[in-house]
């Protein structure tokens, strides 16, 4: 079973390397951008380009660790996956925060209040909680 896990981690690492050079954005084939294109672009912040450049390096290290069959392969797999998802979540959240206005935040806050008070009222037999 351990060999199968290492094989899967090896394939995942290789997929990260290959996927880095394949299109990440594809607008009907007329316009495509890969991870490598982002790294080469002067329109992308240098720190973002450096973080993106770590992706194929981490993928290659994961593939090598999986091939070596060491115990570190599993930890490297978790760290690589969480790092990629964490960075992606941060970038999406930051983009959302930077581009939204006061009105949307008021609506989201009101929605949160409605959910909390609605659930509290359901738990009290339909009566709203006292303020």
C-alpha cells in the first residue's frame, strides 16, 4: 500500500510540473496563459512570480520524494498541497476584498445576522432572541 501512495505522490508531482506549462487560462483557444507565462510577465508582481516559480520546483521535489519512497514524501505532499490551496485561497480572497464595495459588505453582514438570528429563533420555537 505504501508503494501505491508513493506512486500517486510521484504522479501528482509530475502533474504539477507539466500543468505549470499548460494553459491556466484559455479563452476559446484564441488566448491562453500558462503558469510559465505568468512568471515571465512583467505585468505580474515580482513576488507573485517568485511564488509561482516555486510550483514546478515543489512538484519536481514531490515526484523525486515519491520515487525515493521515503517517509518525507507524504509530508511534502501535504505541505505542497496546502501551500498551493492556501496561496490560491489568499489570492482569491484578497482580490475579492480589494474589488468589493461597502454595499456588498453591508449585504453580507445582514445575511450573517439573518442566518444567526434565524437559527437561534428556530431553536427557541420560532421566537426571536431578546436583544
